[in-house]
C-alpha cells in the first residue's frame, strides 16, 4: 500500500445512558419559552423585513427556517443525553477513544500524538487531555495538545493530524472531543433544551494515496467574538457567581445566525474545489448540528443536492465539537456513509471560526 495519505481509520463515541425528553421541563416553563421565542422571531423578522433588499438567498433560507419553528418552544429538539453529576467528561472521552482505537485496530502504545478538546472540562486550567492520556495508557514520549476552537475543534484537529501523518512526524494520531453543555445551561432557559452531553474520538493514520483527507478550508470572523459565551451574568467567568452559557452580544449572535449558510457555501465550495472535485462528487455531507435546521439550510445553500446526510439534532441535541463525528458514526450505522464516499464537512465555532474538510471515507462498512 502506498501510504502517502492520511485519513480517519477509526471512529468512536460515548453517550451518557440517561435520555431526557421534552416532558422533563414543567409546562409553565415551556409556556414562558413560547413567549421568549416569539419575541426573538419577531425581532429577526422585523430586521429581515427592514433589510429585505439586502438579504442574500441563503439569509432568506435562514429566516424561513426560523419562522417554521415559531410554534415549537423546543426548537426542533426532542431528545438529549444527559450525564449524571458524578460522571466526569474525561470518563466519556476515554470510552470514546477506546472504541476508536479498537475500530482502527491500533494499540494505545502506537499513538504518536493526541489532540483533545473538552467543551466543559473536568477542571479549569488543567487540560482533560492529560486525564485521557493516563486513562488510555498512552506512551510518555508523545505530544498531548488541547485544541480550542469551540464547536469547530474537530476540524482543527483533523488539520493538525493530517499535517503530522503526511509529514511523517506521526503515524497514528488520536483526536478526542467532548461536550458537557448541560453542566452550564440554566434549566429554565429555553436554549437548555437544544444541547446534550457526549464524547467522540477518531484515529487518523496512513491511508492509500487518494483516500483520506483531501483538502480543507478555514475562515475566522472575530467580529462575532462575544456572540455566545460561558461566563458569569454581567461579569467575567472568574468573578463571583455561577458560570452559564448565554448570548451576550445579541447583534453579533443575529449576524452569526443569519450569515451561517453563506459561510457554509463559501467554505465548503472552496474545500471541494481545492480537492479537485465538484459538488456532484460529494456523497455525504457531515454538518454541524447547532440547531435543528442547520444541516438542511446549509446543504441547500452550498448546493449539495445529491449528498446523503444524517440529522442527529432531534436525537442528541447539539453536542458541540462532537456533532460531526456523531453524524459520521450514525451515517455509517444507518449505511448512509459508505467506504469510498467523498465526505464534505462544515462546522463553526464561537468566536467565530468556520471550517470544511473534504475526505474520501476509509472506515470499512459494518458487516
């Protein structure tokens, strides 16, 4: 085998066993959400009507998608996995990584680089990647690195893994992601229904030329830095008070929401073209799942009409940087993603960054 490529050769995920459905929230709380969502929709609709002549086709799709959810206080979410308070994020990270190693048939001692992202880590300042390193029994003479690009961290990890494997600096790279948003979501906030807990992992290793990661495109827009944050209300995270995920700059948040489909079109089309392919070559679209309409609207904006996909949002909510690995895992399970398929990903992370990775899928089909 000519191993001049680098690709995903193993994939794993771990979901907490407890599943919370929409009946968990009291009816009076949900009634309040209807009022809040109605006010938000009215504000966006008013803004869109005022700027009607300047809206792009993709922005129109976003506005219409928001209108379609006007009568759903849960925003299209139905189920989400929620970890017990005793469960540490690093525990799920280790479980997902072991599954990925098993599928790749790679021993822990053969990992040369480990990259991790923990949306809500076990502790502040100390990276979870060290706990995962110990739990997995990895070698001491390797680089362990946390990669923080929020929900876009998986794409950042693939970029680094690709460079390390193709350069010969590493043979096998382990990439781990986890999301425990329920730990920092006020249960009375309507957006608390949109998120769930999870951990995912992939092993990137050498593959045949023409397989694996083919190209990537990355974008950064710092104007939306304070759109969504985890912080103390009205203060910094290190000030007195509980840390909550929240919308801080509503104008930036609206801009991020309205522009997401245009960002997807620009980023994915660039990555596909860089790979020397056309949109018609893409067999599977692995999309971020930040909201219920994210995949459908971005896929239409990009022009991936013939690509298969899978929507995890109704089943798991948004699991931040775990979203795309979960989409891939479910795609494989449901036989929507098959060996040899060209896969295009799109994800965005708070701050804001956007990425698309194009790859030829190398993981064997399930028997």
